[in-house]
C-alpha cells in the first residue's frame, strides 16, 4: 500500500490544543479524514501447511498443566494446529498491548514527535509500525515466513526514506524492547536484536491482498490511532481468515478494563485513572484481550499480563456473552467518536425512531465490538460517508468475537460482511450494524430502510 507522507517526518502536523489534547495542526483539514486509502498491490502465496516451531518452547510445560477445565473442553473440539494458532495469536496480541501501553505512556507524558500523518491526515505512530513488525515477526517465527500471509494496515515506504532515519530508529528500538520480552509471553525471542532491515522486512512482509481462497491473517496494529494518541481507547486486532471466512479473532483492548464501568470514561481515560488511587494497571485490572474461534459458540476474555509477570495460558480467561437486553429503551448504542467516520445525525435519527433513549456511547476503535461482545452495550452502528470503503482489518476480529458471543453483525441490508474480496469490505450495503440480539437487529435494519432515502448519506 503506497502511503505518501506529506509532512516532514518528525514534524508531523500534530499539536496540543488549549485543553492539552493532541489534534491535527491543520484542523481545517479534518475533512481530509474523508479521503480514501489506496490499496495493497502485492500478493504472496499462502500455504495451509504450517510448521510449528520453537515459539512455544518456553514455559509450555508448566502452562499446559494449568489450563482451566472450561478451556480444555473448548480445546478438545479442535486440531492442534487450530489450538496453536489461537494461542499464538493471543500471545502476540498480549505482547502488542504491552508495547502500545509503553508508547502511549510516552506520547501522553511528553510532547511527542512520534506521531506522523498519512496522506488522508490520519495519524500513524511508532506503535503502529512496531506492532505490525512484532506480530509479523512472531507469526513468521512460529509458522515459517513462507507459510504466513498477512494483510495489514501499515506500509513501509515512509519509514524507509533517508529522512525517516530517526523514526525508524525509534521503531527498531521499540520492536527490540518488545521482542526482548518474549519469554514473559511464553514465546522465544530472537537470538540477537533485530536490525533495521529485519524490522522493515517484517513490516513489508504484511503485503497480502487477502482474497477468496487460502488462509491469511488480517492485522490492524493499532485501531483507533486517534484515540491512542489522545490517551483514550484503542485496540489491536488480529484475525485469521480462511477461504473468505473469519476463523479466529483476537482483540486487544489495553485501556478497556475487565470491569465495565470504566468504559464510560471514554474521554481522557489516562488522566481520570491517574487522578485516582490505586494507580497501577494491575490493581485496576486495566485492559483485556478478547478472542473467539469460529463455530465454537464461545468468546473469551483474559486480563492483560501485568508488568513483571508471565502469561500463564489461558491467563484466567473467562467466557463473555452479549447482553440479554432486547428492549430498545434500555439499550445502549455505540458509534465512532469522529463524525467524519460515521454520521452522528443519521444514527441519532435512527435511535429516535427505534426508541433508543440512552446517550450514544462514543468510543474509539474496535473496543466498540468488544463492548457488545462483553454485554456492556447492545448496538454498534457505523455509517461512513458515501464512497468510503471499509477495510477488512477494521472489522474481522470484532465481527467474529461478537458472533461467537451470541450477537449479530451485518451490513444495513442484513447481509453478512464479506471478507473474501480483498482488502476492502466490497459490496457493503450502506453501513455496519452489530447487535446483541435478533430483535434489536431487525428493528435497526427496518429503521435504516425507513429513513435512508431522506438522509443525506
Ligand atoms: N472517513 C472515514 N470514514 C470511516 N472510517 C474511517 C475514515 N477514515 C478512517 N477510518 C477508519 O476508521 C477507523 C477508526 O474507526 P472508529 O470507529 O474507531 O472511529 S473513531 O476513531 O471512533 O472516530 C480507522 O482505523 P485506524 O486507522 O486503525 O485508527 C480507519 O481505518
Ligand atoms: Mg483501524
Ligand atoms: Mg490502525
Ligand atoms: Mg490508521
């Protein structure tokens, strides 16, 4: 994917406003968020012959003896390869959460120059590239780079320029710091720190176009980068897609605590938490990783691995389930924070006509999908402007997790999202609707039909 970086690297157009929030310097250019992304061009082969290697060598024995009975029941129904893929994906996402927490802390605590702009004026940070490199490296080590095909958001071009040397150095340092932590996540790290060419290679290896056949991973290294740079919610999303169907989904939500009440503090999460005691992430149980396997009828949530502790699989995972609420007047709906990403006025009209009475919960990133899967909200709606094409990595993991947790996700015409057409969700009818149950879902879809023609979308 060719991404031009129009601003001098290291001098990205981000500044702090009077409330000390990070905002694009060219606020009049916010409408440029509306422009679409170019798509990936290169396709690499994908084989279903996976080669299990050394990634599990550390801690494997001690952890196998500690798997919960519930999780074992789930595991018995699946092949060792499926088990390894899920376990590895969760470990990689746990590592990515830890990486992102470190970078977010450094962005929040100082005036950072680690935020760049893409040509649509959307942000990209050291964390986006570093997570992509780390997850790519971990998957390749486990299964062999020739067997791993990855579709992911970030491109290597802007990092490879001579003018980006400082940025690349920051990414290499961040990746190596993360990989040095591999044993904590039950993974074997590299024998030596990676050099910049290896880091660039790991990022650029994520050059699959997806498509209708074979197996490939879809990775959004940081979803909701805007929330991330603002110290708010964001997610790391990793899905495995086989013959166009999502078969595994893992969603890391580093700022979404195990307990639901903190999600409501969607503004300035960091600052609110830091004003209160106790302040360690451990005591707040801050952050969670959700995951599901297609057809299991279960979705799981585990806490993040606290600093200085090791991941013990399955790390106190517990099942999550969608909310039983089917009365619109008691239901909460989620939507993107940015008006540019989804029409708030259209969803307000829908909410009114369906009888949704509560204020919308505006949350950055796929944390919205996590909220539905956990039963913390009942509906998610996204209606992007006409012409915007949704990308598969923005939805794949979340869709599967909601479905396996008992919910429904379709486009506004009631059709399932199609992950078989490449990088984009081609053929998407108007918008995306996720609901805790069929009753709510049907009501929303009928309401969209009733109000669409009079909308300006
Ligand atoms: N114009 C427009 N319309 C719709 N969607 C867009 C648009 N521009 C970007 N994106 C994609 O939205 C991803 C973030 O979506 P969210 O639902 O989290 O939006 S929001 O940040 O809460 O406003 C975001 O993902 P990340 O880039 O990973 O942050 C983008 O892929
Ligand atoms: Mg995204
Ligand atoms: Mg992203
Ligand atoms: Mg992005």
